[in-house]
C-alpha cells in the first residue's frame, strides 16, 4: 500500500461524527499518565524532536505522552546511530518504552486468558471479570476500530 494512503487514512477519524470525544493515537505513541483532559499542552506532550530543538521547553518528568516520530526513534527499530539519537534522554525513553512493552501484567491476552483468580474484597474474580469491572467503573466499554498501520 502506498505511503500516502496509510498516512492520510488518519483523516478518516473526522467521519466518526457519532462520538462526542475521540482519541487517535499513532502506534509510536506511549502514554504514561491519564490524558482525559485533552488537549495536552506541549509541556506534557513530548515529540522526540523537541528534545534537541527546544530542550528548554521540556520537563521530562512531567511528560504524559511521548511520540516517537523522529527518524531513528522508534523503540523497536532504535540503534542509536541516527542524528540526535545517541543522547542519554533518548536512551532513557526507549528503555522506558521497552520496560512497559515487556510488562506481562499489561498484556490483554494474559489478563483475559489467565484463568487465575484474583482476590478482591473477599471475592475471587478472573482476569476477564476484573477487566470488565474496571471498564464498567470507568463509564462503559471502550469502542475500538482497527485502522491500517503505518509502522
């Protein structure tokens, strides 16, 4: 599929007029904290290039969202040899990405298929029951629509 077809397909989100609020996240975005209060000011929304173009505007410890969009910054392709990618702050962010990626407790398939019961308020609940309870408490189910990947 041609690059422009995948890239511009993101504009289709404007067709979802039945929703009052919608969040689109690229596959190379990592969320570290609650972002319900969107839009996110630049101090919390970190685009990798800001680390070398405007470092004075970055407070890394306050970043809620990191977009790994700079050339060579995708954690799954990172080798540290591209321009500006050998910085310690970049290495720290890439390591943080892998730490979360490798955390099996965050794997949806493990939660649903675990079959292990968890103790909550004297009740034993399966991983799926816990997940459904958390979604219900959060105000309902999350509707998801698969889109083509540009990764």
